[in-house]
């Protein structure tokens, strides 16, 4: 069992580090050529992403060494701060491509919805660690449903449907691990999907995204440009790809090649083999995180591990599905790989918390025996006549006790 825990910890550390290093290479590959052709700095994006990666690694190691239980006390403050930032971004946020998702601080831009994901998973995990799991729609709606609904509404107004989907999936994972019945979850998600469909249809922006997803070739040079170019990029890579740095679509053909569409660049340059290795990395991370959540005996740690694993893995699934044409485009980056400081730092922070749970969970499991062992130890202590642990009796002790019992029965 100890070796199994060691394997999980190694996967949870090595896979994100490898993906982050690989992401730096791909960000440079996706941006250097177009920057050079435009008389820009070919390594500008790499320098900024490298800075974000270094900051994220510092955050990772600090989170891995600190006590994650302190987050239980910070959960309400994190929620309030995140709600305030999500509301503030609608008023003072920078508008980019028709969306207000970032708050600028000079040359640096911060995305409040990334902090909101972490705040929600910490609060829900802390709440369900001390309360019984909701078993009805009414108990699920208050207070978890109200809080998650408030965050989703603010994020939808940005608009950012991808983050809403990520939050819903993440909270569902925490509820499932907590013991919420599947019929209750299925009914709740039916309502959520119905509301999502209404929200998508009522917004011209999201309705256009749905129509584009159904038939991107109807307008290949307009609304369907990103979908079509992603398919061309992936298809032109073949089995082994054109070669690292040799992609063509990233040069003024594929929009957002370094962020949302970086998987298309990977498919073109490294082919099916490179794309499959990347997907295998995310599968290994999801496996290790799930194993950690199932093995952890600490209620808060179990729920937090499940939520963080679902957060990172869910974002990967949403991004890959969008690039492959299996789901509408939502603007979700590929964790650890896509360009973006807020996403990278928060993802590495989540990895640090997982490592902390793996270390703290083992310590807590060793220090606190299960209930059956505690009861057995108590019974042995009482039988031994002392307040401490029971001592093994010698043969003469056993004979004396048996003789006393026979004398007592004859009398």
C-alpha cells in the first residue's frame, strides 16, 4: 500500500511538471513564427509563460509543504473574495474578443474565474466534510446550489460557458465522493442542463456557437474558421506529424493557436503519436488523483482531492473535445500546456494541494486507527483491568483466571 501511495504521489508531481515543460515548448512553437513575421519578439510569449511557470512552481511547493487543513478556515473568505472579483470584472474588466474575463494590473492580467473554481471546491469540500451529504433536491439546493448558482450566473455574464461547465462537473465529483445518491445527482443535473440549454439558446453569441458546432463548414471563413482550421491542422499531422516547429496552420491561419487551440498545433507538429502521449499524461494524472481521493481517510482531504482532480481533468476533457470537434468551443485552456498565467498558477496550486493531501492523508491514516480497531483496543483494555493498552497474559495468569471463574460458579 505504501508503494502504491508513492506511485500516486510521483504521478501527481511528475506528470504536471512534464506537461508544464512541454507547454513552454509548444507555446514558443505556436507563437514564435507569427511574431517574427510581424516584427515582434519571437520569445515574448515564452518569457511571460516561463515567468508564470516559475511562480506556479513556487506556489506548488509552498502548498505541498503547508497544512491543507487551514483551507477549511479560509473557505468563507475565499468565497466572498471570489464573488467580489467575479462581480468586479463585469464592471472594470478588460474586454477582449467580446468578453470581460480579465482584470488588468499594468502588463499583467488576472482572470477571477480561475480563483472562483478553487474557492468553490474548497468551500464545498469543507461544508460536506462536516455535514451529511445532501440526499434530496431541497437539501442540495441550500446552500450548495445557491452558492454554485451565484458563481455560475456571474461567470455566464462575462460570458464564459466553459468555466460554468467546469464548476458544475467539479462540484458533482465532490458530491459523488461525499455519498449523494445518484438519482438525486441525475435529477439535479437534468435541471442544470435544461437551464444551460435555455441560457445558450437565449444568447445570440452562444446560439451562434452551437450552430457553428453543428456545421462549421457552412461558414469556413467566418464563424466556423476556428473549428475548420483546427480540423485541418489535426488532419495534416498524420501519424508522426510535420515535426516540432514545422506547423503551418499556426501562422495566421489558426486563431488562438497558443491558448484554446494549442492541441491542434500539437496534432499537426507531433501527429497522432504526440497527441496520444499527451492524452495518456492526463489519464495518468486523473488515475492518480482518483486513487488518492478514494484512499484518503480525512473527510476534507478526500473531497478536496476529488474536486481538484475533476477540475483539472474536466478542463482537459472540455478543451480536447472542443478542438476535436466533439463539443462546441468554450474558451477553456488546456491545463499546464496552454498559454495563460491565471490558469497555469491555479492548476499548479491544485497540484500542490494534492501532494499535500497525499502526504497528510497517509500521516493521518497512520495516526488515527479505524473505528473497529479503536473499539477492539478499548475492549481489550477493559478486560485487562487497566486504563492503558491490554497486556498479553501468561499461561499462569490464564489458569488463575479460569480457576477463579470455576470457583465463582461453584459458590
